[in-house]
């Protein structure tokens, strides 16, 4: 149940089936992310894939009949029409077409009619229609907001269903579905998934064999639990202190890449860095550690590196040179890793001091976990007034406060909003950012999802709040859980799932979501919902 | 008398252990009981070495067994290879954190769903139309070109006989430009479908092009020949200019080159076919170079692990491999690396001087091929361990000899003590049932080299004995010697240095035995 591995298996098979020889890979925007998250370019080069192009920009490709072409795209209408155009005037010698999801027969027919030069050698469905972020985390990269008026937009709903279906197929799971009762979005998505499961039953014919093979463990089917981000709006508001989450919060990770071009005095080859736990050992070992620990580890790494460079520096004799050359590849790799992480951590620490993040975070944690209203209010006022504190962090605090003390008798959100307005007159009216519909539950600074999964794994999750879809109801403990969160998850939650996987023996948990949020993107998500719903309501009038 | 190929090592060692307990160290020749292996060894070396006739007899039978064994090994080679690749992949996974590792171990690829059958069905039904139509045109074209008479009138008759021409009166307007025909815009017929069009809507098939179309298999040879000699027996080459211009115009263009008038629909079909055929035969320089590059890399991949093994064995002072072989192999690898470098650079520079420069995507492709080649060199070739020099090797071997000597001494001492202790403890009956072959015992230490044999890709020793030479007439020993020599040669060519070492050892013994036998006979 490793999503990265699942995608890798598919991609390897794709390239294998294409056979030996020069190959090119034609992708769309989304499949480019899917591929780049699991394989590096040099890995692809080693598999004889030498050219990477976008199907929608295939006009700019030269005709190269001596190349085989692997087409890996999502089965969208646009892609089909691009592909038709491509087949009518083929630029490559042979085409091996793989769709990342279920495709309709009419589309296949359309393509077949366009293949006048008989260049297509294969056409298949390979179900990996999701971005594998970590072995236990997948995202659909829906970045422009998936809500409209508290409901899922229809295109987002469709994308979520497709994503979940392909995830289930790639892992060969046929699940029982549960969903969060308080959210209509969850219910609709659950029904959407169920509908496809019934319709495409033949694809899921592994369901019988998989239960037999896991007989020793349990014959229970895996559980798909669909949750709504609004269940826990607090988590994305908090500043993060583990490496991966911090990087995302302060520098924004996009498909394992961080753009550092805005960072002052960064060397040219560090303008964009790639962070992949699959290929970067230091990152793999440190991504879940907190800020203090990483500081110590990076120091150790640097010392090791320096001692190595020192020994490399005294290249005097031929044998020194030989030794240097023999170690050169590892040496170069290590120097890349060291300089990358030193740059990143340097930048993190600069931002933390510049924006007084320690202080802000302390106030956040107090707000989230304790209930000392007047003390917190005082602190927030002071921080808002502090020039060094960013507007977004101030906004964070006010939102947290509003969530936390919504029903408090002496709640003073309005004066805080006024203070915020003063702080940044150019910014949007914070009042616009409404969090209505959010269940105001008491939240510790551990994400709510952790408790829910624990309950679920123990078989104690209440069916009244998280009902089953369909008639089957199980009271036993499931051993395989797939959680899908509408509206985006966070790296903090990913870490929580990682830890649960480690501590709960015999239970495998995968987290999926529409996107991985930091505060900025979460804010955007909420705003887009608000604007989308105001737009639609004005249309209705 | 030493033969490492006879029995399985494991069995032998088990026997040895059992024998230790049972104290059954019997010499199979004189059936005397010895207390330890080592004593037995000593005894055997001292007493039975001169027992030549027996040993040679055994040897030849053992050799036959060896050849069968070698064949078996060749057959096994493929399966072994699979296993070794599996091992390497699982070794990579160890790096993963524990639960990911468990998750991955029995994860198989998800389902796939192929639409190709349906796709082909739809495509074929559509393509068929084109194919039939194109084939019809090609047959007509063939007829037109083959026996066209010289005389213009007769030729027109001939052309009409190939395909029925549409009646002039039936077509009032040119079907493609919709203009009416008159004195200045005359009707013309497509020679392939018989349709009518005006002159400006006519297409012309170049004569060379047409002959290429009807004989695509000659494609390469045709393009190599000078244009005048392409169709020496054709009447078309020297068409007489006389008679009606209109019919003459159908065969000769303004420049005097022969051609055939066709309509645009027929031309499109023929062009499509030409494109398909050309794609099939085209082999641009980049693919040729790339194939070369790949074969070099494949050679490198085959030899690198072997070289590393030889290198580590040599640097440990073992004598399984000859230093000369390793050096040769190193030079060979360096040459391969050089070739990879040269060919990949050539690929990256294809057309780069051209005006206009190649398309950016082609450049990208060439650069990426070069990039992956240098990556390969850096990862596989640059860090190759270096070999010890002759003196270093001798020192290493001396050291190892001493170590082994020491170990043997220790073992001997230990074994003696143990045996004495056992003997004093109980005087149980010796067990003659243990199948003890002294030849294997003497071989225990040298057989350790046998363990190192890596089951590599199989090699076929296709030795060629003259079929007419009577094998029985020659001494079987000589035949064996020549066979083994042949094996050695083959093995060296195939870089199977493990086998070379074993075989050479074998050959030496065989030759000694042969000499001894000769002496005895005389």
C-alpha cells in the first residue's frame, strides 16, 4: 500500500512495454506532476526516455520518426482532441498510449479513426491519476479551490471521484465507504465513488483474490473514509515546526520543488531545489523532525562533509587523485545535498527571526490548546501592533481567536479585525474570510484526523457521525484505511498519519486529499469559496 | 587426480562432518582407518600418487562428467541472472523506513485495461479502404509503366486500357476548381483513375518517384544509382516528340522529364503510401549511432561486475584469476568507456553545424542522450577499482599463503586433539558406510575457488572437431586435452575467467597424467 511505489510500478511497465530504443514521453500538465514526483530525470534517461514533451504543446516538436512515443495523459476531452490531431500528422514513429484513468469507448473509437498512419501500437488504461507525495500521502493538486458555497464544485467532485477510483485500483482495494455525516460534500463524493465502483465492477475483479490472500490478517475490506477540511480548520492555521511542514509553510513546496528565486543572495543553481525523500537520504531522515533536531543534524552533515573535503583537498600524489576520482560521484552528490539543505535551513531561520515566528507560534499554541481568554487577547493585540509580524500571521491569530472564542462572552473579534485593517489597509477585508459552517470543536494542537483514525482503527468510530454508504456495517477493526479529505490536507496531518502507521501495528493508513495546504493556500481556498458563492448568489438574483 | 568438478561441495562437506563424528576416515584404496582428514590426506598423497593407471581411468570418466556439468551450468545461467537482479532491487529497498519497506514487499502492479483490440478493429475497418484503393492504383501504375508503347497514339490506347477514361462530355466543369472547360482550359485525364480535371489542377508523378512506388523493396539500391540508369529497359526514357502535343504532354513535363499525370486524390493516396514505406526503411544517423552506443554500454555492463570480482579477488591475494587477464579486461573496459564517450559526443553534435540549425527538440534529444551517457560513465566507469601491480600481487599472494598455512596448521592441531579426545572417549566401531572419496578430500581447499564461480550469462563453447577424424583412433586423453584447450580459448573470449582458471588447472593435471601414462607405456 505504497502510493509512490504503485505509480512507479505502472510507469516502469509503461516504459518496459514500449521496448528498447530511443523513446520520448508525451504528457499533459497533471501527468507531468505525477511522473516527476516519483522519477528523476536521470532515472528516466537511464530508461532510454530522452525527450519529455507536453501533448498540448506538441506543435513545437520536430518530426522524429525514429523515436518511439509514450503518451501518458489524463483522459480529458482536450487531451483526446490533441491526441487526434497528433495522430493525424504523427511526429513519431510509434505511439504507445496510456490513459491515467477510465476512458470511454467512444473516445477510443475517435482515436482509432484518426490513426490513418497506423502508428498506434498500444492503447491502455494505467490507473495512476494522482500525485504521490509520500508513500502514505497522495494529492490531486486542485489548487484553485474546490468548494463553492460549501459544496464541491462539479468539476472538483468529478476529479475527486476519478482520483479516488484510480487510487483504489492502483492499490487493488475494494473498500467499504464511510463519510462525514455533517458535510454534504462528503456524502456526494462518497456516492460518486460508490456509483463508479458499481459501474466498473469488472475492473475491481481483484476484490475476491485480495481478500483470500490477506486471509491470515483479516478478511475485512479496507475502509475509505471521506472527510471535510471544515472538520478541522485549525490545523492549517497553525505555524509548523517540522522540516517538511515548515518548508511548505514558509517557502511553499510545489511538486517536491521549492522556488528560491526570491531569496536574497542565493546562488544561481539554487533558484529551484528539488526535495524528494525517494532520492535524498538526508531529507528522508529529517523531513519529520522538528526545527531544533534538524539544526543539529545539518551541523553534523556539514562537519562530515568538511572533513571529507579536507581529505579530498590534499590531492598530491597519483593515488590521492585516484581515490578522489573513485569517490567523486558520491562526493558530488553529497556536496549537492549539503548545500541545498544549508541554504534551505538558513532561509528558514532568517524568516523565523524576521517575522518573530517563535512568538507568533507560541501565541497560536496557547490559543489552540489553552483557554486563557484575556491573556491571549492581550498577546494578540501586542503581536498585531508589532511591525515585524507579518499580516498573514496576524490574520492567522485573529482567525484562530475567532474560531476558538466564537461563543465566549467577552469575545472581541471586531476590535481585532479593526486592528488588522489598520495594519494593512491595502489587503482584503478580513471580514470577508468567513469560516461559517466550520464545526467549532475543541482542538488540541494534534490534528483532529489523528483521533478519528485512532477511533476508526479501534472500530469505535460512531456510525451516526460517520455513516456507512450502503447496507454493510462493520463493527470490526479495519486493517487498511484510506482517508480522503476534501478541501486539502496539511503536512502536519501527513506526519500524524506517518506516526500512526508507525505506532498502530498491523494497520496501514493512506491519506489522500485535493491538495496539500499551507496557510496561504488555505486562505486562498476559503476566499475562492466565498467569492465563488457570492458570484453564484448574485447570478441567482 | 584432483578434480573439483566431481561432486557437490555441500554433500562433500556434510560427509566430512559425519565422518568426523564416526571417525570413518578410510582410505578407499587400502581401507586403512585414519584419525583425521589431514592424516588421510597425507597418507593418500604419500602412498597412492603413483597409482597412475587407476587415476587416469577415473580422470577420463570424471572429465566426461565435467562436460555434462558445464552444459548444465550454461542452461542454468539464465535463471541465475534473474535471481541476481531480484537481489539488487531488494537491496535498494532496505534503505526505506520500516513500514514503507513492508508495504512494498508484496505490492504488485495494479490492474490495467487494454483497448488495443477494439482500437485495431476500428482502425482496420477504416484503413482497409485506403489500402484497397492504394493497391488498385499501384497495380495500374505498374501496368502503365511496364509495357507502354513508344508511339503516342498507341500509348494513349494503352493508357485507356489500364483504366476506363471518363467520357469528356460527362464532365462540364473541372471537379476541383469548378471552372468550365474551353479551348484554353482543356480536359485532362488522370492516368490512374480516369477522372477528368483541368491542367492547373493536375498533379504529376515524377518517373523516378513512380518506379520507386511500385518497387519499394529496391528503395535503397534505386537511390544509389545515378538517375539515368535507373530504368534502362524502359521505353519512357527517350520519348520521341511528335504527333499530338496533348498526349505527349501527358508523359513529358516542360523540362523534358518523363512523368505521369494524376489527379490530386490519387496523388494523396500514393504519397501516404510512400511516406509509410519510407518511415519503415529510414534509419537516420542518430539511430545508427545510438545502437552503437547501446551495444558498447551492454558490453560494459557485462564486463564491469566481472572486472570488480577479479579485482577484489586479486587484491585479496587469491590466485583464481591471472593478473594479465584482469589487465586485459581493464584495457578493454577503458576502450569501451572511450567509445561510449566518442559516440555520445558524436550524437550530441549531429547536424549542429548545419544551416539552419536542427530543431530545438532534436537538440534536446541529442543533449539528453549525451547526458545519460556521461552519467553512465561517471557512475560505472570512473570509479573502477585499480589493479595491484605484479610485485604487489606477489606480496599479497605471499601474505595469503602464509595466512592459509597458519590456518591449516591450526586446524590440523585442533583436529588431531579432537580426534584423540574422541578416540580415548569411546572405541566405537568405524563406519565404513560413509562414502568417502579421497580425491574430494584432497580437493577441499582448492575447491573453495569453486564457490566463487559466478553463474553469468551462458556461453556456448562451439568447438569444432573435424567430423571426419575418428575419435576412437586417437587417445581419449588427447581428445580431452584438445577439448579443454578449446574451452579455455572460448572462455577467454567470453571473459569467463573463473572457468579459465578452473580449466587451466584441469588441463595441467591432464597433461601431467598423459605424460605419465606415455612413460608407463614405453
